C-alpha cells in the first residue's frame, strides 16, 4: 500500500494524472471503509506515510532588528526572499542547520578532552557566522539597525491523543545576538 501511495502521490504532485498501479488499484482505495482505520493508525493517510515517525518537527528561523534605543524595528522569518524558488529552497535550511548544530553538540559531548577540538570549534564558528551573514543580508543598508537577534526555533506539536486541541508551542533551540559596527 505504501508503494502504491508513493507512486500515485508522485504523479498527482507532478500534475500529471492519476496513475493506478494495476496490481493494487482495487485493494487500495481511500474510500474503502474497511481499511480506513488501518490508514489512520499506520499513518499512510498522511503526506509522510510510513516515514512519519522519522521526520523531524518543523523548524524556522526568526529575526528581530532593534535600533539604538532597543526599540523593535522589525520581526521577520522570511529574510527578504521574494521569489517562490528562493522561499522553497530556504524552507529546508532551518532543519539542515538544526541537525548540523545538534551533531556538533553531540561531538562536543563525546569529546573527552577539556579543550574543544579544532573540528568542533570550526563547526560552531560556521553556524555562528552563517546566522550572522544571513542577518546582515536581511538588514542590508539600513542605518537604523543597531543590533539583531536570530533564533532557530522548533515547533512542538500538541499531543492529539490527550483530547485537547491546543496551539503548537515554539521552542527556541539557539539564539544569537549580533551588533552592527
């Protein structure tokens, strides 16, 4: 069933046509009431299918710009991307950098020496500078900005099995503060 859904979903996304895998087309129908509970409990009625348990939670990066009087000038999470392609490519970045930071922290935890290794220090500097230059690009030539704060955030979904639907919570994984010179 998962195989069938992956193939048929691929063709739907590509705006081609519905393609039935002839071996399974009569077995796998979402209108099949007997299989509906199976779809729900296994997760194959979702976009991620069976892979849902290994997909990380959604991440995003937000930035706040402040003036010399600590007044908030702007709060944004799109960093000035204006094209659809730019936004789509950017959407995967927060998860990628979050995984990179997490791997770096795991490496540091396993390091038995008191002093950080060059590799760990290099990775930490990379993340720091990456956020710095992302913010610099967003600030541009604005002379009113004194400093900016960038936060890497994770959306923690609510537990649907507790019976109460609440808003998702946002957890700040990492926060950096940069001053404009």
